[in-house]
C-alpha cells in the first residue's frame, strides 16, 4: 500500500470541520450530481458488503429457514469487520479464503472512508479511491463466490 490512509482520513476530518456550511453545500451538490464518481461508489460498495454479510450471517443463524427479526436485530448495528468475523466463524474458515489480507485491510479503510463520505459528504483525491474500490469489488466477489451467489 503506497498511501497513508490513516493520515489522510485524519487530515480530511480536520479539514472538513473547518469548512463553512456554504462550502459543504457546494461539495454535496457535486456529489449528488455525480453518482458514479469514486466517493459515491465507495459508499455503495461498502454498504453492499455490509448488507450482504449481514444477510448471510442472519440466514446462517436462522434455524427455521426464514430470518427472524430478533436475529436481524442482533446484527443490524454490526459493521463489516464484526459481520465478516461472524461469517468466518460460522463457516469455520480463515479470512484469506475470501480475500487476501492486503485487500481486506483496504476494505477496512474503505469502511472508514465510507463513514466520512456518508456523514460529511466530502470528496477524496482521485488517487485514493481506485485501490479502495478494487479491494471492495474483490472482497464482494469473493464473498459471493464463497456463499454460492452468482453475481453476473
């Protein structure tokens, strides 16, 4: 990894705290008008990973064959890391079966960026999101493949 993602995340948060509301509106309007740009894709990919992981975990834990709301409620506030750990535990597998450790680390940063992007409606430098999106795509593909879900 050639980027210092932690330093960049910290810097972005510090920067956006200082922005005036009119600056934030300008950026929000840019994001809204450009839904296929990198920051919006990161938000969507991470949300997809989280939602699919949650579904897989809930369905695996359901004995009756249909998810119960109590089981869903148990996992509804869990993030990617907790859900992935539970998925690995449920299937008694090691994490590198789904995705390489380096890619999973990038997915972790994508989660952090998603949180910042969603809550602050900010942008990233164009050098940041390609690796994060690639890692999310690979993780999502590996997860679906392992679960027997055809994504094509």
